[in-house]
C-alpha cells in the first residue's frame, strides 16, 4: 500500500464512530481486518480494532478488502452530493 491513514484522519474517523454506538458495534465485528481505500493514486488503509475503532494499517499489511473510488466521486461524496 502506498500510503496509510495519517493519525488526524484516523482520529476523526474514531470520533465519528464513538458518537455512534451502532457503528462501533459493526466495526468491532471486523476486528483484525484491514481495508484499503484507493482514491486515484493514493491509498489509505486502516485496521478495525476490538474496541470498534480503527488504527492505521501496518505498512505492508495485506488488505482483506479494497475499495476503489474515483477522485471525482470522492470529491462529490465529500461535498455531500
């Protein structure tokens, strides 16, 4: 994987997860699994923890699932489109 989620992004994701107990429960069910998001040339990866939060994936960790998002679609999603 070419890049990992930086700590501030991981912190923001965990903040949202902690505010939503159902989301924590659902992520907790995937503890130990790694997801990689590919947005254009960048890759962001994190691993689900037993707490339901996420941590940046260990460099070189094989993802259990990969999600590819076009940069245009990502921008639209981020804008709430």
